[in-house]
C-alpha cells in the first residue's frame, strides 16, 4: 500500500462545485438551488430534502463541464488512526488500497469546504480522484434497536444513510464501509492482540492517546472493558458523573427517550450483552482527584 500525500487541486473542478452547492444549500436564505446538469442533480434533489426538509427547490441548470472524472479502477482507503479505521485496514488490506489521509488534503480543500461534514468531504474527494471504490471507517452508533428519531442528518446513524444514498447516485464512484453493522465493542474485539494500543485515541492531549475526560474516552473505555481489551487508562470523576450518573441514568429513568448521541445506547448494550458493571472505585482514576477543600484554597493563590 502507498500513502498519497496530496491530490490534484480542487479549484475549478466538480469537487469545488459540490462544495459550493452545499454552502448555498445550508444558507438560511437559500430557497432555490440551481445545479449544473453535469453535477448530479438527482443527488442534490435528495440531499436538499434530507438537509432542509423540502424548504429548497432544486433545479437543473446548464452543464458546467466539470463532472467528476471517469472511474480509474483505483481502490482507496481513508485512514485516521481511529478504531473503525483500524478495523477497516484489517479487512481491506488484501486489496492493496491507496491509503489516504485527510490531513494531506486539508490545506487545499479547507478554502472550499465551507464547514461540510467530513464524510461528505471524503466522498467528494474520492470522486474527485476517480476512485472506483473508497473505504472509510464508519461504524454504527445506534447500539440498540430503539428508534433514534426521524431519518435525517440529526439521526444517530445519519452517516450510514448518507453513504447508502451517495452510492445510489454515484454507483461508479462508491464510498463504502466494512463496519457499518458493528458497534464499538465488536470492532475492538475483532482487532489482533495488541492492536488496540496502536489507536490514536481521542487526540485531546499530547501526553497520552486517551485523556480519560471526554465522551469518546468514556464510551471506548467501557467498550474495551466489556470485551477484555483494556486500553491502559481510567476515567476522570467528572466524565463518569456526566456520562453515567447524569446522562445514562437519566435516559434509563426516562424510559429510553431523549438521548442525543449513541453513548447511553452503547452502555445499555454492553450491560445487557456482556454483563458490564460501571464501578467508579475501579474505573475512575482517583489520582486526579483533589482532597476536599483544596479548590477553595487554589482560588486564592
């Protein structure tokens, strides 16, 4: 496999057109979106309805001569160092894909991106390269069958819906995931022994891969605990109280209504399927805690 450092510039290409159209679409003032005839009008008709719920009328305009290139037959893989990316690498390595990292494209893409979600951006860049099939690490977030709300960009598994519809409208330039039916603990359990220690972690601190004080660390800590793949860190008291005592217990008391991310569903799944226990005595890093009364003293030093 080879790592491609950069790609061709996106100025005056179909990629730039896609980013421009999305910027126009998400503007609150947008009521009419004119899509060049060679820029995937059927896709934009769906995407506008998905994002804006029918508020924007999509019309086909004159062709701009900036369609995506014909597929080259290239197989590519977007790599991030995260859990889903590591699992993807395990399954597609035999295809010898061209390994890509968004960091290598960011400098030339960010001026055009306009806040577009990463998955949208990677889909556009893959098509811009003419890659017939690109793999990306997107896993399931809704860990239970409980309804997560109406379909749309705010749904827990909106990324999986976007992938399916992108491929429907761009069948020759597909963006695929091999872990769409898997939740975090199943991804961890599938990695070769020791591979879990090569993950990049949450990226919030340079001192260690995992800070232990964010939602990603909380979810990953308990996924790893459930399948016996400890990652070498423990949680802060703050994140334990926030994610378990406040979010999870409130969600249970509300009879599984109101969760805005996949964390409570994942924790419930782990407790039901793996008999997971959440024990602050063992799971919280008490070395980070300050003795009673020190906060007031620190405020005055």
